[in-house]
């Protein structure tokens, strides 16, 4: 018996592209791709001709022209004499910075809230429910505006920290100052720094690279030690303690490196009417980071709650019967199994958080939309080019997040034997 979808026997003939069911499917798909490509090409050519007729033919040369505007927050070197391309790069890095921080903090808060919502404590579970229902049912833009207004209206001006008897006080042993314009933070410095490497686009700190290398080696060493402990356990039935080595690798090695480099914190100092030194992080950054975290965490909390409820209650009962405490049961038994349910929708939340960062323009955070899609677009009039570059940038960011999370999802999913 032959299957209906199997290709017909015999040699291939051109007539089979239309008469044979198997090959006809490829023919239809190929023709559809040709029609789709032709439609896209016609639209693009029509747009180029119309723009050329208006005297504004597509041209990306403006990226090398002088920008002429300042950016309040920049993680790489930039002045108003830099190019529009440099300004766009600053905005892109700002977008990536707040998106990565937002994904990490929203995940931590979301997991915590999702677990606490299932708590047997009635007060805690109801408080988490109120938090979720209130925050996620109000638009994110309104939360950003409220948080930004609180930061700017309820905090002192920088000049209130000056003088022998200032009206405002710094926090954390006079290292942090929260003002209505920025938050002054101590900056990490090294007495015996390894220096920087200039890549042309930005400087790479060799101190940071050394710290990352130590952490990577610590991860590899910890995995090797745990594998050894597992082999000893299988051979003798007794598992040697792994926490001393883990503590030495993840705490002792980085601390030793920082001590060798002469790591210290340089606190901001009030000079005149403003703080100098340290890190002056503008309030729009904290408002955007906090808003994205609090808002996205509500959706992640519901995803976590659904993932936990998807795990059979028998798993919890078996863990408790073995003598595990409730906290250990959740951390070692339930959450690892719930990850298989949590990760797929979590990818969508990370993508949403990254795209929601475009609301930064409402509170004057200099992200990619505010630089390339805002000031640069208005100065140059190159709307099509700026919007196209922004679309490609966000598409690339979303694809990277999706690929990375899908690889992680593949590593935690159930594997058939």
C-alpha cells in the first residue's frame, strides 16, 4: 500500500510539477515566493522613485554628518561633535542596557511574586494578587509618567546637598545622592588598572574582561567539581561537600582579582551646585528601568504561577515525604520542572519588554528612538532611512533574544529516550 503523500514512483519529468501532488506543492510555494518578492520589489522601487522625484532619494550619508546635540546618558564616548551614526550607536547601547537590566530584574521579581501568590499565607497571597491586578491593568506609559513624576517632584535638588548644614543627606555612608535630576552613585576604579583597548567604536576595559574571564573559569571549575562529586557518589554512595569549592571559586577568586587590581569605589563629591565624580545616572533611566520591571513582572508572575500549577501535586508530596522542606521542594523539585512550561511564554515577555522600551521618549530617556528616531530624524529629515534602521535594529535584537531563549528552552525540555 502506498501513502497518499508519498512521491510517485518513476523518473522525474517536468510535467510532474503540475500533475504530481508531491511536486505540485513545491511549484505552488515557489510561485508564491516569486509573487511575494515581486510585490515587495515593486513597492520598494515605487517608493524610491517617488522619493527621488521629490528630491529626497534614499541616502544614508547623513550618518557621517555632525550630530550637534548632547545626550544626557552615554555609556561610550560621545560629544555634540560626534556623528549621527555615533549618536544612534549611543541610543542603541542605552536601549540594550535598560532592556537587559529590565529582563533580569523583571524575571527575579516575577518569579518571587508568582511563588508568593501561591503561598498558604492569606495576606501575602492577596497582596500579590492586588499588585498583579492593579499594575498590569494600567497602561505602562502611565506608570512611567507616574514614576518619573515621583522621582522629580519628591526628591531634593542637587544644591540642597551643599554647605556645612545641607537640607538633604546622602545615603549609604555618604556614597549615594538621590536628586530630582539624577542619582549620584560611586564609580568603580582601580589603583592598578590593566588599562583599556580602543576598538575604534568604544573602549574595552581589560579589568572587566579579566573579571569576566575569572567568572567563566569559576563556572567551568564548579561544573567539573560537581561532576567529580557525582562520580564519587555513584561509586561510594557518599557525596562529598561541594559548597566550599563553589564558595572559593565564585567569591574567593573574584575578590582576589579585585584586590590585586586595587579595586575601590570613588564617591561623588559636591562641587558648586552639582555633584562631580562618580556615576550620575539620570532619573529617566531609573524611571524606565523600574517601570519596565514592575510592569513586566506581573505577567511573568502569572506565567510562573501557571507553570507551578502545571506540575503534578504528587511531585510535591513525594518531596515532602522524603523530608525536604517546603522551600527546598519549591527550589529543587517544582521550579525545575515548571521551567519547561514557563520558558516559552517567558520569551514573549522579554521581547515585549525590549519593544516597550521605546516608550522612553515620553520621559526623555535617550534610547534609540529618541536619538535616531527623534533628534536625528528631525534634523536631517531622513524619516524613511531612520525608521528603516530602527526597524532593523529592533528586529535584530528580538531575533537574538528569541534564539538565545529557544536554545535555553531546548536544554530544559523533556528529552525522550
